[in-house]
């Protein structure tokens, strides 16, 4: 297998997931800033022109971070980063979906349609007028999550999972693009510090 890698939080999620599981494979860097991901060669791998993309042993390609991580988990079940039982996997998928839909997506598009508009306006459909509202939604859902994580070590209790990796990478990214975590979210701040001590964050 080979991982087509680049800058950005989504490729980092896959790298961090792989690091937690001890998976190593060749990586090829795609120049995201230079638009290499939108050129014909990469569009053959991922017609959506996004990153990352995983090349499988049979020469086929897999994209979308949750699909890639689920595939890697099935191929390398130990240590489990999604779950080792139907109940654990369902819990992780529930939190991954909540985080992705309610926090990561609005945070990402708030960034793309706002401070990064000049970079993205000729690459993807952009709605600049939506940026403030999307940022507000992400901040509101983080406030909601702060209450949900009270008394918990990680999103799935004592288990560190894909849901935590997804949230960590996007909250960390938000802090670099004008969407910092509100310090009033003390439970998430404590969680963020715990995750930040894991060696995999350097992947």
C-alpha cells in the first residue's frame, strides 16, 4: 500500500491513526498548495481531487479519511482504534460522525470561505457570506461537546479512538486559522492537553 499525503488536517488524521496502530507504508507527498491534487494524475486516484488517498495492494484507490481508517483497522485490528466489538465500533462511529458533521465540516468551510477564500475560490464552490455562521456553528457544537465530555478521559470513555484523532487534528488546525478553542471549554481543553502528550501527534 501507499499513502498519498499532503499538508492539512485530514492527511494528518490518517498519519496519526497509522502511528497509533504501528502501521508503516510508503508515502508520496502531493503538493496541495501548488494544486497538484487537482491535476489529471491525482484525479485518476481521487476524482474529488482531495487528500489523502490510499493506494491498495491491488492498485485500486481509497479516499475519505473514515473509509481509509476503517479499512486499515480491518486489515490491522490490533490495537483497536475503532473497536473490538460491535458495541465499541458503533460508539466510535457515533462520535466520529458527530464530530465530523457538527464541528469539522463547519470549521473547515468557515476557514475555506473566509480567511482562505483567495486560495479556495477557484478550486471549490465557495459561499463567503456563510463563513461567519459556519464558524459560529462549530464554536457552538464545541461548547455542547464540552458538556458531553465532562468526567470522561476520551470521547469513548477510557478508549482513545478515531473520534479523538479527528477532533484533535481539527481543533489544533482551528487554532492556527483564527478559530481557537474557547478557553471556557475547560473539559475539551483538558482533553486536548491529554491527547497532545501522545507521540502520534507528531506523525
